[in-house]
C-alpha cells in the first residue's frame, strides 16, 4: 500500500514538473530588471496566431520571432513604450490584451454596466407592480376578503390572551 | 394595461429574434482576422534580395508609379498552394504588378516550386528571417497587400485570394486606384 502511495505521489510530481519542460528558447539577460521586463512584456502581449495565448506561452513561429525581437530591443536599451509602439504600429491594438477605450469599443466596455442597470430597473419595476397588485387585491375587492379578516384577528387575540392567563 | 401583457408574452420571441440575427451574422465573421494596422500608410521597409537572382536587391522603389500587389507566401504553407493557381490565372489575364514575398522559406525549395508550378510574380523578395514580414504586420500566410501608385497600402487580403475576392473586391479597387 505504501508503495502505491509513493508511486502515485511520484507520478503527480512528474506531471507537475512537466510544465517546466518548456521547449522554448531561453533568453538570458545580464540585467535582472531586463529579465523581468521581458517576462512582463511577453505575458502582456497576445500571440496573433494562437490568439488565446500570450507571446510567452505560444509555440507559434511568429511568437518565437516576436520574442526574439523583444529581447533584441530590450538589450538595445529600448524602453517598454517603444517596444509596445513598435508592435502596435505593425499589428494594431489587438496585440494588446487590454482593448482601448475608444469609440469602437464603447459597447464592449459599457455593456455589462448598462445591462446591470437595466436588469435592476426591470426587477424594481416588477416588484413594485406586484406589490401594487397585492395591495389592490386586498383593498379593492369587497367580494374577496384578505386572508384573515379584522373580526377573526380580534378573535385570535382574545384566545391568545386567555391562554396567557391560564398559564 | 392589456398591451403590457402582450409585451411580456412576446419578450422572449423578441429577444430570440434579436440574438438570432446577430448569431446569423456572426456565422460569416472570422474572429481571428486581425485588420491591418498599416492601412493608408506608406509601405514599410522592403529591402530584400531577389529569390531568383541573389545579386539583385529589391527595394520600396518597385511600388512607385503603378498599382502593385504584394503576396506573402511560402512553400511550406498549404493554403498558399491552394491560392497559387488563382495567382497564376490573375497573372495570365491581367497586367498588374504582382510581387512576392517568400516568407521564411528555403531558397532551393522555393526555386523548385516556381520552376514546377510557374511564376506569377514580377519579382520575389526572399525574406529568410521573416523580419521584413514583421515590418508589414504579417501574422499568417498567405496575405496580400494592395499598394497604390504612391506606395500607400490601401487594402489587405488575409487568407488566400479566391476568384470571388478578386472579382468582387480587388479588381474594382485596382481599377479605381489606377484611374486616380
């Protein structure tokens, strides 16, 4: 039994480590700040071939080329802004994961809030109307009495008072 | 308040029709298409050796003075193989200046290709590293740029050119650009 447990644990460890078995080229920067910049940039930029992955993860050849280009620009001393501009001017805003807040993306940004407000308003209106309906029913329909009439309420009060006295 | 009642009943139908319309439209839209960031801008740097004759250097000058097409292709790209006959047909039926950008290819393989399947291109730039293609915002082959007489990029076809695209989109655009 112990052997089995050990094997299972070993197997899980191997699976966990497989994420480190990356086949990507290794960029080593002499400056740890540059290393951090490279990681940040490649994490923040979209791969245009495998469009749900960032440049750090993607195995596409274009992603490898762009990683190489970014590393080159970092080593040449270019600031982050310049690197991002370089890519956006060639590939457009889509290479950034963050959609800009411009006229064509207003709907994308504002729709959730608008729908939330709309939903809450509808909910509010429905509750108010339902309330009114219940009140109307109780007050304006002489043929239909409320669940417990005034006379019956009095009777219940009396019975409860009597029970209290008997205690 | 009878109409309120009818409105509540028909609301699911209205929502369905509304959603259905947009989903129907969505069937024709390819969400992976990235529109070119270079539209209406001057052509980026194009400084490549010719595929066929490495002693000849091609530059942006090849785009000046006439309407041009730049087709990005490679022998390893299956879709480019599908597009090739269309390019050959366009080349045989028109006098448009069609240039090629051979993207990250093997020179000998590419030369074998054009000797076997024909050469629709006026000139082919050999981009071994793919760096020139990055300057043009290329992210997947085949891609084709329509460039006007003043070397301004006017249109980009993402994916293979079909006869349909040629007749409906490209030919009218090219005729328009040639007139002005």
